């Protein structure tokens, strides 16, 4: 893998690194390239840009100021499937795995194609789920113990340098027993169960959650429903749950049947509270508070919106 000088640190680092693989130190870490990087670079700070696709990696590294692009473990595309690349990870498994699934290959076929073409496969670990719910998990023979995986309908669970197989078993059993719950919550529960069963033998550091759905993101203009990470935390799964709670308050949806009808008394209360805060309408206030996705029509109000308005 090609390397670059890491800003003024005097170190050389991989151009592309997986989350947790690169010690970024005092680097400026950006979600995407922006002009703030130029001033930081001029001051001698290394610039790192996170990327979620092969194209984003190319865009990041096209800027001379960028030292490295950080690529996450999870990759997913609506109606195509999901890939997790782990252990001595091959970041190409993400975009190339999705491309194979897009062509119609099954999860098992995609894993076979990825690993058979990779001379470093003995050190790799990858899990793939296809659009039909088929799944496959691969653990190379040189991965550090304990290493292995389990698969089932709609999931692939794997890990390496774990305390024991019980960590992966906890993921599988939790996922299989929670089919009636939202996917994001099921996945967080799986991470929590895995940690409770022993987790990584080195301890805790990071966690991530990625859920996609065609036009299921913000305002129906994005396919990303949830994309959260706790990159460096003492209790990353708990932090991920905290971040998910904040995300749901802003972007979640309360079923319409649970909305509260706007009686004359409640309308008066809302007008009075908005006036105290200096707003003329609920839409105006909700836009400032990033709750606009939870405001619709004038016959009922989302209880989350009402609770936040009363809290303020």
C-alpha cells in the first residue's frame, strides 16, 4: 500500500487506513474535504478525511493536503447488501464486495470471489449479507485467536482477537431473537450482548452503526438512515446508544397514530410557549431545533416535538 508523509510529524502512514488502524494524533479529521483543511495544513497539522466509498477515497486523496483517508469497517447499499471487512482488513472488500452483489452474485459467491483474488486472504476476515438475506463469513487461517464467525438469515457475525466464541454466539442469538424490533436497535443490542459475553480480548475502543434504505434518509434525499460511530471511547457501545438516542430525537419518526391531536387548549399552549421563545410558528422553531422532520400538518403534533418545546 502506498504511503504519504503525515504532515509535519515526520512519519509515513498508509494513504488508506481502516478505522482504528491509524494513530492520527493531533491530525484534523474531517468527514469530507473542506477549506478549513488548508489553514490547518499551513500550520503543520496532518489532514485525515473519512471516506465511505471508493469514490470518496479518490476525492479525498486528490487534495495534496490530505495525508490519509480513513475507511470504516461497515459498507452497505440499499437493495444490494452489506459488507464488513475486518482483521488485517482489505479496504477494497467494501466497494468491490458491493459491486459483486450488485451484479447478482450471492453472499457466498462474493466472499469466494473476494478472498480467492487476494494473496493476503489468510489474514483477512469478512462478512457479507446479500439483498435476499443470504449470508457468508470468512476468517483467514492466520487471523489472531479467538477468530471466527456465524451466519444466519439476514446476518453475518464475525470477530477476531476475541475472548472466546461466546462473543460471536451472543451476536447471532440476539439478532435471531429480536426480529420484531427496528434494525438499528437490533444491531446495537447485538453489540451490547457481544461485549457482555467478553468482547475483544484487548478491551473496548470503538463501535459503529450503519443502516441504509432507499430514500430512507433525511427528507427522503439520502439512502443513509443511520451512520454513527464512537471512534475512541472507554465504553463505545454505550456511547453509540447515546448517539442513537440523539439521532432518533432529530430524525426518527413517531407513528402517526401516536401523535397528539391539537385541541384548542393545546394550540393555545403551543402559541404561548413559542411566543416566549421568540417564534411565530411551530415550523420556524422546529427548523432551528432540527426537528423539522417531525412536524407535518396542523391537526396533530408529534409527542417528541411537544416534549422538547415544553422542556425549553
